[in-house]
């Protein structure tokens, strides 16, 4: 097997290429799912109270009575995951980008498979054919986005993160359900 490409100079690629850091991130996020609706509710309350930019929203959220419980859950999740707040801060944004893109790809791949099955059975009308074309185009664009993330963070990071793709997709679905107040 070929040696992985070196991580980008910023060091973030090295963190993303670390198997233990990705597993820790997944653990952290899974632990925080019960608090996801609380986080959304705090932000919504701040918006309702007039906060319209990140700074104002952050200040109001910090004053919310639910913030103490959120912070306690955050600290417990970090401890369980074995992550520092600094590490989480570094890897959360790129992993969220991967999480969202991989989740959307999974949805579109399922859509394409269903539409191609209908097409093969001769049951795809003009509207369905257009839907199939748009879904296939999305998959091409999505691959370009993933290729951009690979270029940005390095091949080893990309390979490590996408190896956890199923877990990240499931985690994203669980988090969205949590935002909506579901299980």
C-alpha cells in the first residue's frame, strides 16, 4: 500500500488523520445529542429576544438558565470522549462539513438508486427523469466538494474521515432528530 499523503502544514490534517480523534469526536457528538434541542432552543430564544448577530446571540445564550446544564453535559462529553476543548474546536468545523456532505450524499444515492430502479422497470416519467438527472448532478457536485476537502486536509485525513462515513451519517441523522426534539 502506498504511504498516505502528508498532512497540510496547518496540522489540522494530522488531527483528522488520527483514528482516535475521529472516534473521540463521534463519542462526544453522540453524548451531546440529548442537549441538541436545548442548544437550538437557547439560540431561538436569543433570536426572539432581538439577537441578530453571532456576538449578541452568544451573549444572550450565555445568560440562558439552561446554559449551566449544557456546559455540564459538554464537559462530561469531552471527558468521556477523551478530547480537549481545543481539539474539539479544531476538528468540529471540518468534521461537520464532512458529516453534512456525507449525509446529503447518502440521501441522494438512495434517491438515485430508487429512481434508477423505476427507470429500469420502465416506470419513470418525465418528472422522474428530471429528478434523476438533478440527483446525479448533485452527486457529481458533492464529489467535487469532497475532493476539495481532501485537498484542504490531506489524503490521510480524507481517508480516515470517510472510513467513518456511515457513523458520521448516522450521527448527523441522530443530531437532526435531536434538534427537532425526537429521539
